[in-house]
């Protein structure tokens, strides 16, 4: 491996400082509170000097989001592989809630950015190591046990998307500090919700499609 020159080391150190400061601003003010002027002020740099490291504010945001997606994948990968498929899927949902609870700035930024259809970030979110791909694998494992059943009108991706919507919705609601979530244990609520979801998949007569 080639040793970096002093100039290269300074470059990468400054780039990491920019990203770290961007994370801090986002944590304090939310994604909309990040500006190149504020970022430059905090690291004692000129706004124009930031363009030596990033082409735009959007590129900085994307870089922070990619870090967040990697961290979320790490949370999901911590779930023991030797659990039963159903238990592993449950624990992955709980790990998702932990991520949202412990890293709210990443959680908010990732999905705010994805909603703006950033092409590079969308590709990162769907690659082989992404949280979505890990969820697909976990759902597929449950299907193979026969506990979830796919059909022509509700396939693997439909199932994974619905489960993601379930746990993501709980994570968002927990962050709103609604009265229900001050009284309810989100972990237990998720366990019950996933059980009801699974029972619905096994009950072919539940809410038949009349379309």
C-alpha cells in the first residue's frame, strides 16, 4: 500500500473535518440548517475553499448520507445470524429502531435526501450491502420456512417494503414524542405489530383485494 504524502494526508484530514462539522450542524439544525457559509465559518475556511473538496452542498449531504446508510447496515448486521429467520427479522426491526433512536440526525437526513431523488444516493441505498438488501434477505429466509407466503399480487419486494414501512413509521412516531409513545414501549409495540403482520400474511381471507 502506497504511503500518503503530507499533502494528501492534509487533504483527507480536511475532508473528514468538513464531513464531521456537517454532521454536527445537521444534528443541531436539521438538514435544512446546513449551509456552506456556516460550514466554512466553523472550520475557519472560506466558502469557496470548500469546493476543493466537494463540488456542492448536495455532494456533502450525499457523503454524510452514505455514511449513515453504512452505519444502519452495521446495526442490522449485528443481529446474530444463528437466530431463527423469524426472530432475526424481528431483531433487525428492533435494530432499526435503535439506529433511529441513537442517530436521529442520520435517520432524518437519509430519508429526507432519498425523498429528493438523489440518483447516487438512491443507488447506494439499493446496493448489495444496503439496509434494503439485508431486509430482502431476511424476509426471503422467513418465506423459505413457510411462515410468510408470497403470492402473485404480494411478492418478496412487496413484503419487504411493507415491513420497512411498518418499522420506519414506528421510528418516526417515536421521534415525535406523541403521548402514545411516552406511555408505550416501542419495542413491545413493534413485536406485536410484526406478529399481526405475519398473521395477516398467513390469513388469505384477510382484507381481500376487490380492485
